[in-house]
């Protein structure tokens, strides 16, 4: 959607306890130029992303705010605000509400300025951010499910303890501190810039960036980025007033804000040119893209701008443009990496997922694999359940988004009923992990764990070498990006075929373990 340039109405300023309002543009320019951020922050690099640039046909640059000491831009605004407090205010201590990154900025700034800092964080905040705040001397209070819940509780503590509230986004000094990022970018890249992409939570970052850029380089497009499940700013601009969301998605927790700031909304409505919504899969793919170019791992909110650059290039057909994405944070929970890696291939449209029904007959599995040709199988889940048909869950590496539909047609023409699950959230999050269970049909089953070399033809070698009278009753495989794939296979082998089984296993020359006696197999699968 496009943001129309409209002057804010008086109604936009009617809320109680509103921050001091300043006209956007030149009045913020002076505040940004005089912001006190470099006692704690440093000028971060504006780095090219060569692989992504080549792939998109545009010159993509990354403003590396993830390289700050707290791995986020947030300490700029926090310190600028606190440095402008009176000595009495600092002596009384400060309080803030934050999903994590602003909290670290306030805690570090308080330590630098020698004052107490109480940090209220949602209980959903990743532990890495909670630990980081405590390491900087912040007093952590966990409360509520979202930023808005934490914010309300922080206001109560502010009044009860006489603390000074340091708002994470809706404050002119905080906005000015974040605007120093734009000051650096324009100095670092004095040549033409077509667009700057900025993630939006409450709006402090985009307000500061837009105010500075539009005052000096109004021809540069400022494009705000939100996730599809936390799009308060987009809805607010469309409605012409601030809209509060009932719920927000928590994957990109750094931008999970139900209600944007009054001042940030005013500036965004005035100065932001356009908005792009990105989903979880696109963000995961962007995290992978940045890793491939920089060997750094961004948090989801930090990668939103990169996901938007890719979407912008795809939807507009832009070529040869100079596009800057602010990579605004890298406080990633290690435990999330498994999920990110799994969803990145789908987000990049490099993996298609299918449910395929094939006859429960010897040779059907092999015939299906022959249809795949040289394509890499990324995942294969199957458990015998019916005497006549077999339902398999399969992931296939693809090079173009429309290849999934072509593959589905190929399977259907071969007589295999096919359901494309590439965009099915239930399948992606749950079903792929739940294929299996006990089966009355799995008689004489032997269970083996194999290591297959991750190269085309390894699976076909296995299938071609197997005795034609044996039946595969279970198959599980997921490409983990290693040199060897780990595969679990159930084979129905008549008891009299034990010598032939030994010959088959030794002839494959693939490392394996016999898991038939494994107690977990006996409990859940046998």
C-alpha cells in the first residue's frame, strides 16, 4: 500500500500524556545533528551484499546496526534520551518497557551514566535478551505477553517508584537518536540512493530515518516494513488514525507492537512513501541471505528490511537500483535457528512440499523417485498404513516458484494423486513432524538408520539394490545441509531372507545401524 502525504489533523494529538510534538523534517534535523549517541554507540558499516545484489539485479547495501555492542540500534535513542535528562531525574532512576533491544540500550546507558534502570519485558522475550539486560546491570521485571502489556505495567511502576520513563519509540529524543543512522548512511553513500527499507515496530526508527532523509534528500524513497501479523502502522496509515491490534505475532518479537506511537505515526504518515508486508517464511529466507553474504545471523526483526528488498525487486521489476536495508538487530535465540533453517527454503521458494498418494505396491516408490529426476529431495516421510495406497509427505528442492505447480502436474499425469502443501501452514509447522506411528501391516519389519551421501543418485542406488520382494514400510529423511543425509528406513524382510539382507547391506557400502531392538522404536513405531 502507498502512504498518502497528508498533514496530521488536530484529532491525532488529542490523546492524554502525549509527547512534545515537533514538525517533521527540518526541526528534527537539528536534534539529530546534535544527538548524543557516540558515548555508547559507534558508526556502523554500510556494507554491500554482493550475492544478494547479483541475484536481484540491484545494488543492495546493508546498514549493519546488528554490529552495535548490544547487537541493535536501540541504544542510540535510549542514550540520547537519558543524556538529556536532568541530574535529578537520573538520580531517581529510569524505567522502560521493551521486548529486549531497547531494554539492553537503556541498561547499558544507565550503567554509563551511573543510574538505576528497571526494565519491564514481556514473558515471551527470548532468554538471550533477558540475560543481556541483566549483564548490563538492568533490573528485569517480566510481565505480560506482549510489549503493550509490559508497557502498562512499566507505567504503574513509574508512578509508584518515582522513576523516569524512557519510551522505546514515542519520544523526540529517542527518535532523534535513531535518526543518526540516516545521518551516517547519507555520509557513507553520497551517491544516488533509490530506496531505504526500515523495519517498523512502534515507529521510532523509521520516524528518525525519514525525518533526516526527507529533510536533505527528499528524492529517496522511505519504505516501511512490517510482518503480516504485526502490521499496526500499515493499518493506522490506511485508516488515517492509530489502530490498536488485538494480537501480534511473536516470531519477530522486536517489532511485535499492538499500537504505534502518536509522534511516530504522525511522522510516518507525513514522510514515509510506502509500506511492504512480509511473512515468516520470507523473513527466514532473508536471515539466510544475510548469513550467506556476511556470515552473521540476524534476529527476525533485523532481517525484515532485507525480506522487503527482495519483495520490492520481485514485484516492481526494479533493476540497477541502489537499495539500502537497515539490519537493525541480531539478538537471535539459538534455539530458533532450527525453525529458521527449515522455513528459509520455503520462504525463498526453493522448496516445494507435497502429499502424494501412490499404490501400496512394490516398485511404486521407485517409480515416484524416477519422476523426480535429478532434483534433490529435501524431505521424505512415509509410514505404511493402508493395504492399497501409500500417503507420502515429500519436500523437493526447486529453482523457480512455478516449478511446484509443474511438479504437481507431473505426479498427477503419472497417476499419483497429489496435493501441493507448499503454502499450507499446518503442513509446514506440524504435519511434516507427525507422519508415522504403529501399523498392523508392518509385519517382519526391520529398522535401519543409514548415512547416505548427499548427492544425486544415492537414493536410487539404495532402491535399485534392494530385493524386489521386500517392501519399504517406513521412510524418513530430511536434508540438514551436511555431507551425509541421515535416513531412517523400515524394510519388511521375511525371516528366511536374512542372508540376502546381510548381502544387501554390505553391498551398499553406506554406514548403518540396526535399530530394530531400539526401545523408542518399540514404544512408538513397531
